[in-house]
C-alpha cells in the first residue's frame, strides 16, 4: 500500500503544477533580458541610420541573385557587336531545341509565324507591320543578333527579358536559327555531342541562372 500512495502523491502534485497553466497565456520567463529584441518597423522613422528610417537601400552595386549584366548596350553599336561576336552558350541538344520551339510558340509565332517567315496571325490580321522573315538577306540575322533583339527588343518588337531567363532566350534563339536554316533550304545541323565542354563556358554565377 505504501508505494502506490507515493505515485499518487506525485501525480497529484504534477497535476497541481501543470493544471493551472493556461495555453492562451505566456509562460513565465526567467531573466528575459535577450528573449525579446526590440523590433523596429520597416520604413519607420528612426535615429538609427543617417537616412532617418529603419530600412536601408541595398549597397551600391548590389545585384539580384542570379542576375547577370548584359554587356551589349541598347544602341546600334551594341547591336552590331552582339551580331558579330555573341555566341550561343547553350549546347545544341534536342531537349534545348524542343524547349526553344515551345517558347517560340508562346511568344514569337503570333507575329513571326510558325515557320519564321514573318506571316504570323497578327500580321495576317494587319495588326503589326514590318515583321521580317528570318531569311531576310538584308538583315542576315545571327545567333548574337537574335539574342540581342529578344533581350532588348527592336522598334515595334518588345523586349522579352522580363518573361524569359537567359537560358530560355538562348533556347528560343536556337530555334529561330533552325527556322532560318529551313527557310534557306540548308541542311540541319547535328546536335552537340560534347555538351559538358560547352557547359564550361558558363561562369559559376551563370550556371545559377542558366539552370533555373
Ligand atoms: C508584336 C509582334 C512581334 C513579336 C511577338 C515578336 N516580334 Fe520579332 N520582330 C517584330 C518586328 C516588327 C520586327 C522588325 C523590327 C525592326 O527591325 O524594325 C522584328 C524583328 C525580329 C528579328 C530580326 C531583328 C534584326 O536583327 O533585324 C528577330 C530575330 C526577331 N524579331 C525574333 C523574335 C523572337 C525570337 C520573338 C519571340 C521571343 C519575337 N521576335 C517576337 C515583331 C515581333
């Protein structure tokens, strides 16, 4: 009889202690010095920083994670330079080409047409004028100029840099160049075998974005 009584007492004592705790009330804090820091509201007035508000602007020169500068300015000189020297860093594989075709269907075919001959639906409806065919001899587009035009836009054509990431824009470029070859009755290019070597063209930060 002696032992069960001991347990009973223990259970009763515990019940006494925990029973009074209210789930909706804060627990007691012992030495609460650093439990709760003094919080500042963002953009509230404050003496903390020289600009008198609690929120600070990002340090000068900060760039968004994964963002890469495009070193071809939005002007004729930038266009000509990109046309001449900018090359597609994305390996030419079936997967990339299919993705390019898909994106082309979403964004470009409405004006440029499924075949890239400049006779898309909007052109047929006479909503947009001056859409060139990709085999336009006078323009002689290259991978570099195509990427540049997708990135910056050109006259009536808007920029697509906010709709696609870099890899996607290069995939579309790949598909545009394929359409150009078809319009010119040229042979199709073989897919890249050495895709690893091509991938090394990207710097570490490029990879970050090009894989998303
Ligand atoms: C709203 C219609 C429209 C859409 C959509 C459009 N384009 Fe264009 N595109 C144009 C027009 C108009 C031009 C001629 C611009 C000029 O040189 O005046 C053009 C020109 C081009 C050129 C030739 C530029 C050069 O170097 O002369 C390429 C390449 C091109 N577009 C690719 C694309 C791709 C790729 C897409 C999809 C991401 C796209 N376009 C979406 C209207 C469009």
